[in-house]
C-alpha cells in the first residue's frame, strides 16, 4: 500500500523529464540569447534578400563618345552707318544748282548744291582791289618813314589798313567756298531737302549723307561673356534680308549699360556695293571656344538630390549611376553637356523606373 502511494509522483517526474529532454533535442526548445548576440537570420530570409539584389531591370541604353563642339554666343543686333552727317549750308542765298539727286553715291569733295554767288564775286573783286591799294599805300609809307617824312604812327596805320583789307578778302573767299556745299566724305546722299530756286538761310539743313562701306553692326554682350570678345574677334552675321556676312569687332565700350548689364560692341562688315542698308536686324553668332561634350535628347535629363541637372548612366557592373552635367549648347532636338566620361553608357528608355544603385539588363541601341 505504501509503495503504490509513491508510484504516482515518481511516474509524473519521469514523464515531465522526458518531455523536456525531447523538446531540447528536437531543436524546438526555448533558449535565451547570450548577452549582445544578434537575432538569427534563417536561410529563407537570406535567400529572399539575395534574390532581390539579383533583380535586373530591363532598360534601353546607348553608348556615347565625347565630341568636340564649338561654343557659340548668339546675339541680336542691328546695322548702323559707319558715318552719318546732316549737311547744312553756311552761306545764305538762292539755290542755283542741285548737282546730285538723293540716293546717289557721291565721292568726298563732290559738289551737291550751288548757291548764287554773283554778289559775292563782285564783293570779292572789290576786296582784291582794296588789298592792292593798301599794299601800295604801305610801300609809300615805308619810303616816307625811311626819309623821316612819316611817323611810326602813320606807318602802323597803313599796316593795319592792309591787314584789314586782306582779312575781308579771306572772309569773302571762305563765303565763296561755302556757297558750294560739298560732300565731306564718300557716301550716299540719303535725303535732300532743298530744291533749285529755293532761298535758304544760314545753317539750313539740306539733307543727310551716310557712309555704308564698311557698315557697322552693333550688339550688346553679356557681362559674363565680354572677356571672351576682343578687338579682331570675328562673328558670323545673318541679316533679315537673307544675306550672310562676316564681321570683325572694331570697338568695345569701356562702360557697361547699368540697366541691361551688358556692354556695347561694334563689328565692321565690308559693304563695297552698299547693298546692306542701315537699320536692319542682324543676328550675330560668335564662336567662342572648342569644348568636349556629349549629345543626346533633352528628355533624358533629370535632377539629382541637390537639384542639379543630371543623367542616368550604367557603370561596368551594370548598375545605375546618376552623374551631374552642365548644358553648354542646345537646339530643338539635342543638347550638348559636359561633365561625363569620354566613353559613357546612358539609359535612353526606362530611366524613370530605376534608381542609382539598381542593377539593369541593358539593351543597347545602334
């Protein structure tokens, strides 16, 4: 009876010990990690991570080679006459002759209009005779003075009267010259505002004379580009008339325009037949430098984390790399950028679905 009462507790202890041993040996027991140990990653979790890293996104790509391109500075300007002058007369009177029609080319010194000089010529004849008389009087006074028959005062008076007569003669000669308005330089008589028979006053405007060979082109250069322009720099010029010519920088202003932050520059263009008129719009293109660049569609540009313009490329490990670039030239279909390696592979299709560091399966275009 006493033995039977002990069998129950002994059996329970044995069964409990066996269950604990079985749980431990089968690997499903509860264990406590040592201090500082990391959670154990299962083989399934490792395989999922590796599979994710091996995913290759399909994209289209293109291999680019660096090119050497000219850096242009396109500007808008206008044509100006090389010289322009409003012609005025300096002798009043009636216009007796109009010797040149407006629009006609005249050479330096050619007569344009003639003013009536009949009265002037009579006055000039009288002035010449008076000069001759004063000379004779002075010669006689000198002889008298030598014989002490005339004073120094009388001699000085005779000299003064001769000088006055000579000055009057010279003034009349100048007036005679001014009675014929001539061209001060070679050019085109662009306007003519007087007619034959018209009476004009002193300093009346009679027309304008302009010189068109060479013709000037004026443009405004941005301040940050002016250091690349010097006297002698050439520029390609396209005129609204359709003509294309070449000009050479002849003048650079020493002062900047405060409102436009630009500097005025002038170019000279040969115009031997005067076919380029003044006042035309002119598109001037300066070639500033040669620079290495890559060309592609502007649609491929993106922004990096700093907000800079960039392009997605593919490295040797087929991973996406974002490289900042600088646009140096652009037109309707292409842009040229600097900042890329000489040989580079860029993503052309699918770039919006991949990020830097992603592995890609690139299909290259020819």
